[in-house]
C-alpha cells in the first residue's frame, strides 16, 4: 500500500482555487512531463499523463477532483479542497496499491519524481492565485486531430518540398492541428518531441517504450541523435546517417498546427527489410510524440508574472 500526501494552503476561496485547478495540465511542471485532459473535465473524461492513459473518476467543483488509474494504481489519486483560515487547503493524495512496473519503480525513482511534480503544481497554483491573470494560455483549446500522410504521393507538396535528402525511399508526414502552434519555434517543438531529461527508468514507467527511445538533452546543434542542418523559426531540418540508412526529419510550424516529416534512404538491403517492420512502430509513435510535445510546451508557457 502507498499513501502519499501533499498539502498547501492557498489564498482564495475553494471556488476560486477550483477555477484554476480544474485545468491541471496548465499547472503541471514541464520538467516532469505532461498532463492533459484532451476532451475537457467531466466524470469519465480521458487523461493523458505522459505515456499513461486513465480516466477522471469524480468531479465535485470546489471540493474534489479524483482520477481512476486502473490496475496500475488501485485506489487512484486526486485533489481535495477545504476552506481554512487564510484560504483553501489543497491536498493531493495517493491512497492505494501500486501494480506492475509502477509498483517496482515507485520506491526507486517514481516517488521522487512524483513529489517534485506535485510540489511544482502547488507552487504554480499559488502563483496563479497570487497574481490573477498570470495564468496564460498561449494556445486556445486542446490539441486537435493528428492528420497522417504516408507515401511520397500522399505527403502535401508544401511539406515534401522542405525535405532535402536526395533519392529517399520513404516519406511520411504527421500534422497536429493546434491553433497558435507558432507561438514556439520549430526548434522548441523538436526538443519537446525528442528530448526528455528524466532518468530512463522514469521515462519507461511513464511513457513505455517511447520513453526509452527519447534522448537526454544534448549539445547545441543536435536533437535526439540528429544533427541540425537548418533551423528557422518556422522549420527545422535534422539528419542522421549510418551504414544502413540516411534519415532526415523536418519539423514545420504554422499558425494552425505543427508537422513532423520523416524521410529515409536505405543504404543496404537489410535496412529496407527492417524498416518494413520498424515503420509500423514509427507511425504509431509519431502522433504521441506530437501530442506530448504540445502538452510540454503549453505547460512551459503557463505562468507569467
């Protein structure tokens, strides 16, 4: 059994505190990952917490917000609000039994990461209540659909034209619909997609195989093992080359969305055969990478004084 509690007295009535806390993703520290309610807040609403998917269990405005994580955390977790002298007592609790990989990693690394994330959320909540209007949303609304185009004939010409890799054999493009995506540069998007500075075990516990495949932040001029070959505010191009293949990724940003374009040229017969299998994994990861990046960037931008 695990019982973990974080408390903070925050200035303001429970109703006022709730109006901010009801968008927990806007308070979640970017350094801890991402937390999204893509369809809004209501009982049964889906939750995207890094690589974990679960549901909102209870919504009592001004009193209680609880999440059902399923078998990995029986009992769930959530927030409770109570009026006290000086404001509102905000309490976050985990009260239940952890299962699977989460149960193994909790005492090793996850508890420390969880504690940091919750204290960061409460810090941000305090700032938002102390400075009304400081909680800003650069992007209106939640991210929309991810459009996919696989194959040279399917990728829109305006995206295909950004690729400079000669004689490529494979091309795809994934576009996340998001108003105000150009509030961030293409490089900021790329780093949010491909870099994660948390320990690999934590990344594995929260994002699965995708978390393992992400890179720790590296030296300038490189992103996730790719060397940046061109970078502007609206587009970034990066390349990687080995004996098996030459790869290029392009991140293109516009006012209504962000696109991830991937091109590959096979340098050996075995590369063509292996990519036939790995490409399915790549295409399943691409939408998740885009959505995760959107969550991280929105969190980074949440508080201004």
